[in-house]
C-alpha cells in the first residue's frame, strides 16, 4: 500500500506538531479517547468509528490502545479494501476495520521477545476482533536522559523502547514509548499513515472471493492446487511459482499420503517485502519452496518446521494464517497467510 506520508516531509512534520501540542495539553487535563479522536487530522476516522457504532464506546472507562489512521489513509486506501467497504457487505466490513484499530490493552509493549533480525516483538496484544497484533520495536539500555526531542522512557527493566511498526505499519514517525503512550483517562492513542489490515478483515474478503468460485469446501477438492490458487486470486505467489518452474509440480496428481500443503501468501503480503530480493532467480526459488511443505512439515528446501521468523513454524502458522481453514485441492491443501516466510526480505518502511 502506498502512502504520501513519509518521515521528514512537511505534512508529516505538521501532523507531528499537532500531535505534540496534544501531548502538551494532556499535561493540563486528561481527556478520554473520545476527545482525542476530535483532532483535525482524524475527522474521517471519527466518522468511520461513528458508522461502526464505536465512537461512543471511546467515552467509557476502559484500558484500550487506539491506533488512529489520519485522513490521508482514507485517500490512499488500497483499492481492494475500498471495494470491500463500498460493496454489499459494507456494514460488516466497517465494523471489522474499526475493531482492528482498537486494542484491548492500555499499551503496546507486553511480553517482549527477540526476533531473528535483532528486533523485539510483543505478544498478547489483541484487537477487538480477537486478532493478535504484532508490534515490532527495538530496545536499548537506558542512558539516564531524554533524547533531543525530549522522548525517553524508563521501564521496570531499565530499557528504552522504540516502536517501529504495528501490524507492519509504521507510525507517522517511529515513536519512543513515552510519545506513543499519549495517555487518556481510558487508554492511549497513536497516529498511523495507513490502515492496519488485520486477519479478520482479510479473512472476510477472501471468503467472499472463495464463495464466488466454490459453493462448498468439497468443490475445491475437484481441482489441483494450481487451479485453486489461481481461481482464489493468489496471483503474486503464482507468478513466482511459475517463474521458477513449479506450475507443473502444483498441478501434478498425488496419492493422499503424498499431499502437500501450500502456505500461500495473499497478494497484500507482497506489499511489505523488498522486491529487489526477488529479482534473483535463486532467491525467488528459495522463497517459493519455503512456502510448500510435505505431510511431515518439511518444506521443499529440506527445512523441517521452518516457516518465517525464528524458525517458529507453529507461531507463524497460528499468527499469520487467515482464519478460513484449509482449502483442499485434489493434490494438497492451501493455507492462506498474510506474511511472506522470507525473513530477510521483510520491510516495515513506509512505501512511496
């Protein structure tokens, strides 16, 4: 998803100043989250919350984290998301999208763990759809002072944390935890330049697409994996699979005991990887083969239980698989995932 908001541009600086003024006002009074969404840059998000029936909810005593997309997020909305919101299922989609941006916890930093790339990630953050929200941060030993902007935070563990992304979306600028925790009486709020696209919204979207082509789960079992993948719109993954010569492999008939499982990234997953890493045919082949497993959980690279960060197959498949269940083909199963299993290509930068 593209965004016109990039760190350092004039408009982003204006939004940050607006937000900093808000933080200063919080030193004088403690508004609720309902009051905070009345910022001029959040008028469209406020309207979305109102349509979803959740605006008044932000007045109630609670312990919430509100991730608030600024007005530009609506102007730069992904076409597939816009189509869903303007379609016959608008009421359901608006509800799901709004709930994705409300976390049922007062802060983002809970149960920190170290990722393979050295960054930290949190667990046990859930939105109102019940979806776990992945927050990537880095930490550094506390040095005993604030930085040039005046941000800094002493945690019980003596660390200062820097939030880089929430569900893969960077805040308006990467925030220190002191700034990200703009405290209201009933929670905290953070501004983001894009929508968070959670599993619940994507699952609804892909189930709608599935229903266009198949009436029951048994229908998909009449076709090979390649045909099911193409019918269901996994176009980006299919392009790469065909490029490295695996189309026939995905079409080939198999005995049931030899069925394979394809953890197929949805098209949206490719928006957050560095495309340059896939220009090399060897990297592309490794990328595709890392997503295809036999019944013993070994992928085509010979890696057992290896899928994504920290070789954590179970965590990856539980956190990033869409809640659609497995779609069966006549030679294997498909599990849609919202993240690509290629750690060294992941990127949380705002794309222009």
